[in-house]
């Protein structure tokens, strides 16, 4: 991969149901500008079809806690409802940036704030739904959530959107317009990379 421009760290956040997974998959497939996804670590068991090192780094709780105590995580959270840890390994980010490779982090608002403190030059993008009603429709269309879980996710989404004012960019993911959203993200990343390149 070319090292003509320095690698940049891009942090993408957004409420559950806004379509982050689809957008990230399309952005990575686009390949322009080139960027690699940071793979999170977790203590939960792999789901059907998930592979270690591709979907997540699956760690035991003991290993996660040992590595966290050793300072190997940029951020981590314990999901008290399930008792599982999720986190971003420092090695996932630093090694790539050092080589001039741009890195995409898909994490929640709380984790994003922790990483941004350590990487103030990171490009932060918040993906918003076009409306609260549209977000609720998407969550219900999944058909995988209980009513209690849907309401919990909607409450979390409201809090996240209120806390997202510090992000560098806010992009609205309109229903049935994922390709347009991907184009907007690609343009932001390209412009930010060109900006950094012109400074060097």
C-alpha cells in the first residue's frame, strides 16, 4: 500500500439500527480512499459464522482483564446486562497508522470520546437517522428485539445523539440511500487525508 499520505484515524459512531454495519461494509468494499477496519475484542462467544480475528478478537475474560491492566486497550466497556467486555486494542490502531494506513473505528459515543482524547487529530463522524421514527422502524424491522430491548435502544440512541455535538462531522443516513451516505463518508475521509498530506 502506498505511503504517499499519512494514515488517519476515523471514528464512526451512531445509534443501534442506524445502519452502521451496512455503511462500513460498503465503504470498505469501495476501497477509495483505502482504509482498514479496526477489529474489536470481546469476551462474548462467537456467533454462528463469526471468525476470530475477522469479526472480533475473541478473548477469555481473564485474558481481556490482563491485557486491559497492561494498558493494551485504547478504550473498553463492560456491558453489565451481559457481563461481557468489548474494547479496542491499541495494536489494531497504532501499528497501521505508523505504516501510513488509515484506520476506521466503529465504536459508541463513550468509547469514541476516550479514543479522541488520545488521538485529538482523529476524524470523528456521527451517523444519524433521518428521524427517531425511522430509527424505531428499522429496529422493529429487524424482528430480533423484544419490546423492552427496542425501548432501551431508543433511549440509548436519544442520549447518544444529544451527546454527539462534539463530533467533527454529522452525516444523516437516509432510508434506502446507503450509497449516498457511503459517498459522503468517502469524500470526508479523502478531504481529511488530502488536508493532512498538504501539511506534510
